[in-house]
C-alpha cells in the first residue's frame, strides 16, 4: 500500500474504532424493481388471495374475498397486483363475469386438449339464436324469428336452456304474454366476458368478416344489457306453470289458454 493510500485509509479506520463499522446502505433513489417489491405485510395479503382463489371451485367476487381482510383494505388493488405477478405464467389470474379465477394461459391450451371433454357443437340456428338473445335481450321467440327471418324451433331454445347460457326472464306485456329470454352468468364465464358489454362491436365484427362490409345506411348495433331487473314491458314469471324441458314450452294452464 502506498503512502497516499495509507493517508486515505487511516481516517476511515480511526472512525470505525470510534463509532463502529458504517451500516450498509443502497444508493438513492432505489432502482424501479426494488421500489416495486411488496412489503412483508403486503406479500402476506397476496398469499391469502392466492390461496383463496386457488382453492375455490368457482370464481370469487370482490365481496367474498374482502371478507378475509380489514374493512378499509383495497382488495381490487391487491387483485390487480396479483394479476400482474401471474402475467406471462402458465396460469393467469383473470376476471370473468365480474369475478376472479385462475385460468390456464390461452397459449398453453393445446397441452390440455387430450384431457378436455369435447363439447357438443351448436347448430348454426342455435348460434344465431344465442347471438340475437345476447345482443337484443330481453327478447321473445317471435322477435328472434323476426330478426333471423326464419322460424325458430322449440328444440333450439331447449338446447340453449340446457347449456345454461340463456334463461327465462319474464313475460312481455303484450297479447299472449310471450316469454322473454336473456343470457346468464354462465354465458359470460364460458366465453370469458367480464360483462355483457364486452361483446364484439360493429367494427370488430366487420374486422372478423362476420358482417358484410356493405351494410345498409344507418345500420347500428344494439347496446346489450343483461340487467336482472325486469323492464317496464315485462312481467315476472311468478305463479306461472313450470317450464317443461321435455315439451320445450310452457305447459298449458287448466283454462286451456296457451301462454306462448
């Protein structure tokens, strides 16, 4: 060690003898990745969310998850942070139908094809009917037929009811009091929609080639709304004959009047 180095080191050694070794400290400001590291308390909260969602048999909403935290805890922020931590992994945290769940990453779906159960394909008539119900709900069978331009069989509606993707909402305040149909939460979950407003719009349908590029002037898409509350032109189904899946229609009351 040169004399010059000894002159620089000597004051430091003397200071350590008087005050002890200097504590280790990181240079400020911290790197961005260090600043983003969650605290021990926050990590524990993320672990709780992770465990609850992993063990749940079905997606959980914010209210169910909030029961495990203090009243002032921002559960949405925690969920979004956990979602970011799982981004790019084999399992992703997703929000569907307003609820949260772990799903296999879409780009790895091919690995599970052998283990998946093949679903029965819907007919074109069923797909068209499902789309009309989703966009135009609440809608009656006669209104579906008017939009499609062809008659809709009871069997088509039966199939959609069996899948759990549509439901009987109520009855239209019109002659014959026809049944109105709407979509269910299972519909949103199956198609990975957070809400019914996530349905493709006009530009998206055109881009996918599902709509003719030369649409009539003034053509617009309906604004889908699956609010559970009945509309002014709807009546509840209470005190009505039960729906018969075998017959595919509402059973006739004793007075012989057909309600559909």
